[in-house]
C-alpha cells in the first residue's frame, strides 16, 4: 500500500519542504500521534493533525472542519518516517485536493537534514 501511494503522490525532500515554508498559502501538517509530538517535538509552525482526523478537519462539509485550512493553497504532510504521510496524501488526492505532497523520510529525516524543531530535543 505504501509503495503504491508513494508512486501516486508528490514526494518532497526536507530541503524542498523547508524552501516552500516561506511561501504564502503553504501549510505543513504533522500527522504523528500526540505522544510522538510530545516526546520528540515538531517542525516549527507545523499544524498537528492526528492522522485519524485529517480528512474530517480538511473537508469544509465536515462538522469537524478546521478554519486553519481556509486560506491553504498547498498542503505538505509529514509523519515519523514517511509512510503515514504518503497514505494520507493519497487519501487527500482522492478527496479532490490537488496541491498536496508528503515529505520523504518524515520527521526523522527532517532532523538529520535540517535540524530545526520546536519542543523536546
């Protein structure tokens, strides 16, 4: 499943994600479990969305819709290693969201390549 998802979604390196974060309308979404975020921190300015809530929070027709998505032009997803984010990007594409990508290697690779984080070190 993960390999299929990765073949169907846009994959960005941490450096490419870092470069896009300064653009207006780009939202970086952390899909990891709340325990992972509390234990390891997160990428600065990323919005934490538990993986099980992503489709509900991003769908304007959902009673759980979050206004953080109102002005979003591009969504970039990440998890710990890159598998959950690939599957989630595929799911969002099936919902009709066109400007979605995921970060290769997830938070682990971000830390090794970029090194900036909020929270625990």
